C-alpha cells in the first residue's frame, strides 16, 4: 500500500464516521426532519395554486409543470441554510474544537457534512417529485433525461452544500448563521423560478439571466420537457443551461472545497 493510500483511506473512514454522526443526530430533532420533508408539499401547494392562477406561461402550458423545475432548484439552494446551521451550531457548542483536537483527518468534518447533506437532499427530492406527480407535473423526455436532471440537481446540491459548510465555519454560532440565511431569498427570487425573465426591468433581467439558479431551472425544464423554454436571442447560460449549470458546480467546488478544508484546519489558531 502506498504512502498516500493510507491517509486517503483514513480520511474516507473518518468522513463516513462524521456523516453517520450527523445523520444519527436527526433522530433527536424530529421537527427538523418534518420541516425538511414538509417543505416540498407546502411549496407545491402554495406556489403552484396561488401563483398558478395569475401567471401566464409563454407559449402556453400548465403553470405547475413550469414551476416544478424551479422548486427543485429552490429546494436545492435552500439546502445551504441547513449545512451552514449545522456547522455553526457545532462551532457554538465547541464540537469543532473537539474535532480538531482528535487524531482524525482534517478534511473529515466538511466531507462528512456534505455527504450527509446529499443523502438528506436525495430524500427531499424524492418527496418533492412525488408531490409534483400528485399535482400534475410530469417528465416528458424519457428516463435518461429525467435521471440526468436529478443527477444535475444533486451535483448542484453538493456544490452548494460546500458553500454552507464554509459560511457555517465562519459563523461563531447558530444565531449568526440564522441572520445570514435570509440573504439567500433574493438569489432564488431574482430568477426564472416563478416567472419568465422577459417581463423584468432590463437590469433585473440581466441579473436573472446570469443567475446560476436560472440556468439550473432552465436545464431542468429542458431535460424534463416542461413548458417555459424561451426562444430568440438568449443570454449564454439560458441558451446552454446544462453546460452552464455543470460549469457553475465545478467552479463552486473548486473554490469552496479547499476554502472549507483550510478553514477547518486553521480555525482557532
């Protein structure tokens, strides 16, 4: 066995231990589990029926079919708050200091947290898809494109989870993280999640068109075969949404994986 294989194997084992610890903690927080899985149902009912009667879709189509890809992406983005809160809470309780004093791989905590987040996000996506099917949403482009869309959503979730881990590591406690959380809402609102961007003022439309949330939403609409695909002269991310979303994920991982690992190693020094 090579010299690099042993640390890698140890780091993987430590990361799996942290992942298991974070998932087992959920047993003691049933309210958090309920909120995580109630969000899809509430979102579909609230936005699908309240907005659906008032917003026309370019080219026609069912608003709930237009909306569901955006809700998938919005739920994925909101996962950032969960990652950030867990890490910030452990910071405030001194758990992170204890981890740093233990003979474990320094990358184990961020990798374990993001792995746990990915498992929870998978369950949330399944619940949201079931709610969407119940209320009339369908994927029309076959199993391959459907699996590709959900795979892209999970990749986005994983990349965004690393942002949450980094921000949580910067926060001193859960209260600080709670104050940062509302800043996520404008990111999802100034996008094509709920309404087409064509009717927005010029400046907001440009921001929305280049918002990674819009690219991910458009990619899902395209892969699922749902209505709301614009035509004409589009911003590059909307004209190439799958490629743009994958590119954003790679960029986010390239930035926040090393930042998160470094922050965990050096915090408190």
